[in-house]
C-alpha cells in the first residue's frame, strides 16, 4: 500500500515540477555551434492540460532577437490535423536547418528577429504532444478547448508574454484552427473573469477555403500549364462534371470531403508519369517545375530535408535537450491517430468562418487560380472582388519579388516563383511579409531595402516605424477599422506559409498512388503570377478582373456575406514541407488517399470559419457576424492525411 502511495506522490511531484520558465529553458542543442546560437534564447517542453487523460501539449519557443515597442508574439501552428509545427520550425520560418551529418545551421529567414515565436504541437497526439487513447479530440470544440487550456497554462509560466501583441499564424489546416481559436479568444475577452488575449491579428497561409472554386482550379491550372493530355484529360473533364453535379446536389450542405472531385488531381499527376531506366517518374504536386519525382509519391516526400529533420528530432540527445522525454513514442511528422479520432462525419465547408487563402504560382495542389476564383466571387464591404484595384509591385533590393493588391481592407500578396511551401524556398520574402504585417523592420529585411509600389513602403506603426508627425496623415489609417485596432491578415502570398493543407495528404505513410482532383474549364493563357495571370497578378491587364468560375454569378457563396472591417492580408503560401499525404483540405478530413488501383484517392475540402477581432467594448462590431460557430461541429475524417 505504501509503495502505491509513494508512487502516486512521485507521479504528482513529476507532474508539477516543471512549473517555471527556467524548467523549460534550452541550454544547448546537439549539432548546433554555440557561437551560432548566440542571441537565441529558447524554451521547450510539455504542458499538461488534462491530467486525467495524461494529455500534454508540446511547445518550442524562441524569443525575439531585436527589441520592438510593443513586443510581438507569434503562435505558429501547422496543419493536418495531426501535423507537427516542428515542420515550421525546421523547414519553414524557424531559425534552424538540419544537415545530413546532423549538424544544425541558422536560417536567414527565421521569424524570430522581431517577434517571439512559439511553435505548438496541437491537438494532443500531434508531434511531441501525447495523450491516452481516451484523450484524442473528436471535434473542433474539443480541439479549441485543449488549445485554450494550453494557452492559459502557458501564460502562467510566461506571464510577461501575456501583454505582448499576439498574432496567430499557421498554414494549411491551421486555416480551420485559427478562426475557431480567434472566436474563443474574443468571447473570453468579453468575460471579465476570463484571461484577456491581446490578439492583434491572424495570418493564415495556403488554406483550402472554397472547394467549389478550388476543384475547378485544379483542372484550369493543369490546362494553363499543359499538364493534362490524352485520355487523362478526358477522364479529368468527365470527372469534373460529376464533381459539379455532386456539389450542386449538396447545395448549402457542401461537404468537406468529396472523393470524386479528388480524382481530377490524380488524373493530372498520372498524366505526367514517364518511364526512364525501368523506373517511373512524375511531376511534383507542390512545385510543377520539378518533373522528375519518383512515382508514386510525386513530391509527397518533398522537401527532401524532411528525412534529416525526422532523424534529428528522434535523437535521444535532442529529445532530452528540449525536455520532450515524457513522450515515449518518438516524434512523428503527421500522426494519423489524430485525424482518425476525429468524428467520421462530413462537415459543411464553413468558409463563412474563415478568410484564409493560399496559392503558390508553382503549386498544383493549392494553386493560385482557386484563390483568384474565390476572391472574384466574394463580396465584402459592399462590393464584389477586387474591382479595378491596382496591383502594386513589391520590391526587395530593387528586384520585383511579388505584388500587393488591396481593396476595401483586403490585401492579396503574391510571392513570385513560390512553391507550395514558400518560407522553404523564399525565406527573405516571407520574412519581409510577416514584418510588414506586424509593422516592424523599418522597410528593410536582412539589410536589403524593401518597398511596395513607387514610393517607400508604408507599415503600421511599430518598431522601426516612426509615428506620423502631428498634423500628418497616417499612411496606414485606411487599414484600421473604426471598431478595432487589430489587423487581420490571411497570408496568401504565392508560396508563403509552408504547405497548403492540400499538401498534408502526405501524412499517411505508405500511400501507393498520387492524389487526384479536377477543375472546371480551362483558364486563360498566361503564367500564374507571371506576366498576365488572368489579368489579376500579371503585368499585362492588371486592372482587369479574372474570369469567374462556376457560372460567374455565384450569388449564393457564403463568403458573399463577408464584411471585412480591418485590413486582411492574403498571402498565398507555396509549399508545405511536411505533407506526407496527398491533397488534404482545410476541413479536417484527409485530402487524398492514394489507392493501388488507378482510382485516385479522395480529397477533403477545407472547412472555413469566420473570424473576428474586436475591442472588448465594441459590441456592435461587424465582425460579430463571423464569430458564429458550433463547438460540436465535427471535422470530416482525414485518415492518414497530412495538411501541414
């Protein structure tokens, strides 16, 4: 009896010892030269959220290097559901890159320069996080509960961060997480007894927003880039018609996962297959410039540095250094157990709850055409689409790196030559993007001048940006809503935040076939984001709006009710690095599950959630219309899919 009592006491002590920041501090990382790590202060470890289920969420925090006033805090989430945010840390916007010999270098594009960034493995069961079998989240309501519990305890351990300007950022299926989290935070802010969140903005990259537009965009993008031919083209056309019929029948109850529609993507990928030296090769679904990928993965193992990252994160020395010993199973990039535990119920694609869009101009899975179609059909602040808004070129070191398009407080940012995982191959551009969003950086990135349009770029007031002199007009005044001081950003730059949830499909290990999906009619000629991308992003007919898909008069689109009162920045992210599985939708269901037969696997549509950021006293803020969500809403099943 006394042994049992002592054992329980020992467990209790073990559970409460790591309660201070010092308990989480990382002294050194294996493979990283201490001289290179100078200036980086970091913390990591588990925070127990529900002891009765042994549920622990893992975080890794890197403090900001340069002082800002006020201080900035970014909470970064990868998608899935079930894909680790360590992908973001080691492959995208984090400071580290792992070499084949297990040495670690510092990346030039880490976002920690002007903000403390916290990478969170959530929900429980993701990455280094863990739980008992009974602790897995079954729906978005439980995922939100777990994340909010984590935040509450996190701010107890690091109380100084609670007052900092906070930004929620993520990619892929995080486009579903973040609006739900935002809604709960806003609700808590109205309750005097709850913790107040100093939420200033949200940034979402490469999300699956509107399946009816994205499915069409698969086909159109393939035609535009000459990726479909012969019988594969015929199959894609026929399948797309079936897809349209299914969506028409579903109407307002459009489901998150439509397997038939995913077959179009399979046809596109299969159309690229060729044989050389008795081996099959195909196109990379996340960067169409890469045409010699091994079949049938077709890019699902990309970026190839993921192999080194996985090995590194499973080394005992690293696990001890980051205080992750409590998790005994070893790090997994995308945990199929997380997605499989979610209720196997198709949910409506609630993009009335979110405004995330992502597209890289070289990304097939979450291509920019889908984003273009959505914006063209979307009504906000009294008008539809971008109208005749001017496309402003974006320069770094006097070289054009992308473009900004703004209309009625909604901004679309495109990064040229971005893949599905933009921070991976465009680190400087994405760093400049996030700095602009937060209003820091002084129009410079890593010593290079940065501007948008003909004049020096303007930013919201922040570190490195002087306040307008008395009597002068604040150049960013138009970006501030009368009802809120917060900025809302949905990063859509072609290639920004890592993987589109689409890419998450990789999550499942052991797939045998590439994903498939199809889109509607072919799009007009031109290079996406290049000169004349349907007139939206190109240099040609910049003021012409792109064609509308799905009968142009999409008056029933849920987004038509959208009212954006604060600045929203859409940045299409290019690649996502950890997506093991085929195309995954924002909705929570697996995007593509490859089959051994010629039938493509199904893809899940993304589930959208409206978001709102408002002042506590602003009861009449228009964003309240977007804060409606059902905590019991279930996410479609996404077996084995990765949605980074």
